[in-house]
C-alpha cells in the first residue's frame, strides 16, 4: 500500500518560491489502479517524480507498505518494489535492446522472454533485440521499450507517466491490454497519468490534479461523469 501525507513541493524559480504540489494526500491500496488526470502543468508528472524519488518534496511523507520512504533514493525505491516509466524515456547509445531489458530485469533474460516483452508493447521482437537504444529509435518506439523495461521486473507498484504519448492506435490498444492483464491479477498496484478516456475508464479510482491540488478523487463512477461534463462545458448537475 502507498500512502501520501500532506506532500508539498515548492522549488525556486528565478529566486521565487513556486508551489507545484500543495498539500496533497491520498492512498493506493494493494491491487488498486488509480488514474491521475487533469490540465497540463497542473502537477501530475511532478507528483509521479516525487513518488519515485526523482524530485525531493519540501514537506510531507511518503509511506510504502508502512515504511517511510520519503528520503529513499531512486535505487532504494526500486528495490522496495516501485517501477517507473518516464513520459520522455532516456536513450543509451551503445546498449542493445536485449541488454537494456536484462538490466531492467536485474538478470540476464533469455531471448524468448525479451521477445514476449517486446511483442506485448507492439514491437516486432526479432527486429529490435540487437538494435541500440539510441536516436535511431523514434519517440514512440522508445516509449514502448521503456514500458517493456518496467514490465520486465516484478514490482509492487507501477507508475506510468502518460504511457499513450507518442504511440499509434494499434500499439495503444496493445498497451491497454497489458494494463488490463496487470490489473486483473491484483498482484500489483498501478498509478497511470493519462488524458485518455479509455485508460481512465479502466481505473478503480480517478484523481484530478489542478494547480497543484487534488480537485477531485474517488471511485471512477463518481468522478468520471463530472470530469466529462467539465471538459464539455455542459453545465449539468455533475459539474
């Protein structure tokens, strides 16, 4: 279980303190899927980076399975069982895709396992195993490799930052199936940052972050109608 208590992030911008995350609290139960959505620039990706330890909060606590991990490094959080997929994945010139997946898994993966991981994210496996994880790959290819690398290792909690960004519709459908399969096992918890209605509809709970605050959070069936009405500006009772 993940528990976030009164999380605050206020970095300096040209010497002026800027509030990016403002007193956010929530819980993610074991096996639960939460989708975080909301306007661009509202703090969603920053929240994900705080959970993974890429950024350090200026206040509050992050508890994972009852342990305070607020001061844990990225490596320590990964060892504790948290996996993270970047919105814009890094590239590694000179490293093959097979080696990349093996490093992510923490062990040497046989070719057939690598092929299964690649096929699961919509890549023709045999064509990619010996390619380098460098600038010869498109943004969409890199995004799918990043997701495959996260899935290469067992985690207690997966965090995906806009996994749909930069990929085609067919690959998006493959990813949705991956998320559905993960969620059906109820072994792992998932946090997905997304604007895609198809992904939001998969969630147990939906969180809307706006201006660094949670503007709505609850079961999908309660939050989604209001979210859709707000986006369409229909002015109905859900708004």
